[in-house]
C-alpha cells in the first residue's frame, strides 16, 4: 500500500508539471497577438484566429482520437510525450520561420491538434492512479493546465512586450521539457488494458444518461471559460484606460496572468471539496459565481484597481474551479475500457463550443462596448448548473465521488 501511495503522488507531481509546461502552448499566439498583428498587418479577424485555430485544431484532433479510440490504444506516456514535442516544434517554427498570418494560423491549428494528445491523456493518467481522491487529483492537473495556459501572458509582461519570438521560443522550450518529463511516468494500478478499436464505444458514450448530463454541464462551463480567458486581457486594457490607469497594456497582461493562473488554486480547492461534498454541488456553485461575474463585469468596468483586481481574481478563481470535476465525473460514469475516448470526446465537443463563444464576444462588443460584452456568456453556467442538479437527483449520482453525488 505504501508503494502505491508513493507512486500516485509521484505520478501526480510528474504529470502535473508536464501538463503545466505543455499547456503553455495554448495561449502563446494569443499573448503575442498585438505584436504579430502590428508586424504582419493582420486584421482583427486574422488576429482572433491565432486563438480560434488552436480551438479548431484541438477539436479536430480530439474527434479523430475519440473516433479511432487512440487514447485507449496508445500507451498514455508515449501519446502525451509525442504530442507535446510535436507542439513545441510547431510553435518554434512560428517564431523562427513564419512572417505572415496564414502560415501562422495553420501552424496554430496543428498546435491544437497536438494538444488533443496532452490534455485528455493527462486526465486518463490521473484516473489510472487515483480511485479515491480522483477529484483532487484531476483538479490539481487542471490547475497545472490553468497556470500553464496563463504563463504566456506572464512571459510577455516581464520581457516579451515587443518580442513575440521570446514568448514563442520560451513556451516551445517548456512544452518540449514537459514531453520529455512525462516519459518517466509509470502506469497506475487502475490503468485498464489497452483496448482495441471499437466504433461502437462512441455510441455507448453518447447514449449514457449520466455521461450525457455531465457533458452538458461541461459544455455550459466551456461556453464561458475560454471566451473569458481569450478576451479578458483586452477587456482589462479597455477598463484600465477608461479608469485613467497609466501603463494599462503591461498592467493588463499581469492582471490577465493573475486572472487565469489563480484558477489553478481554484481547481485544486474545488477538487478536494468535490471529493468531500459531491461533484454536482461544487460545479453548480462554481458556475453560479462565475455566471454572476459575467453580469457584474459591466458594473466593474472602468473602476479603480481596488475594485477591478479583486473582482477579476475572484472570477478567475471560480471560472475554472469546476472544470476538472466534469472530467472526474465522466471518468466515474463511463465504461472503464474507454474512459480515454469518453474524456477526449467530452473535450472535443466542449472546445468546439468555445469557438462560437470566442467569436461572439467581439461581435457583442461592437454593439455594446466592452462594458457589457460578457453578458451573453451567462447562458452557459445557467444550462450547465441545470444539468448537474438534474444529475444529482438521479441514481447515477451514486457513482460520483464515492456516492456523494
């Protein structure tokens, strides 16, 4: 037992660090979007595609992986490592070779494809080690992912303003290191045997009532999450400038990093809470707070730093606190032989939804300005909360968090 206990904490630290490093790739193009837009004369739509291309690539990669059950047919450490190293190489190409928008967008698409082999795979690796305490474990993993996603904004703030190559090379180097680290991972005691290709597995996944409701909760959460993560840096610049704050651009980058990164703490704390009080309850509370913040952002806009800073930090804490628990729920509800594919399908559809909400926000901003641009996002938390409370009332909830729902 002591050996297993030591092994699972070693696995958590190892995969968590690897995930943090690899996921720095996600917003590397977004963080340096202003510099690339100026250098390459990109339109607003082309600049937005530096993020949307990653979302689309992730969806395509995840759908291919799920439909071919790749996540259950390839040993997870090799899938993770190969994906991270490929993503690092693609990102380095943008810094070293590319000088215009279209090839950069194409390479960002490929980056998204590679990350489909990182994020869901990491969750499967945690599920293989943690039966008890799974919510905490996947929460820590999503926390690492969150800090990793925020890191490009920090790199830009401390030395990358005007130097996109430093941010891109820096994230590529970190991702490559993450890919190499994960090769030291060893399969956990709950790791199912490699499963053969089974197209019928997808049909079973999408008709399982408990899995469907957990997925609907996740989809509502995702409608809000990546749209806020993508546009909160621009919202902050506009808000700080409206409030007369000096050096708004650099300060907004630091605040954007803090807003996203603090979600790592939220995911960790929510994971522990969900194991104790139930996944459906914790996800519903988190979505309630973050959904309310979508409405309050308009009232906070243009206020002093004493108001803006705590507001965005609370929003950032809760907006991703529940994310891991939807994945933990699916890992407990789905057929154990195809957990990897179920998680990959969940994230594929979730990230497909983010493409719509990311595109929606600037369109709303053109009509009502940044003050009220986030209001339409409240629909996601409302739908997601309804799905998770419904799941809590069903017999399937007995399989969540050791019967805590």
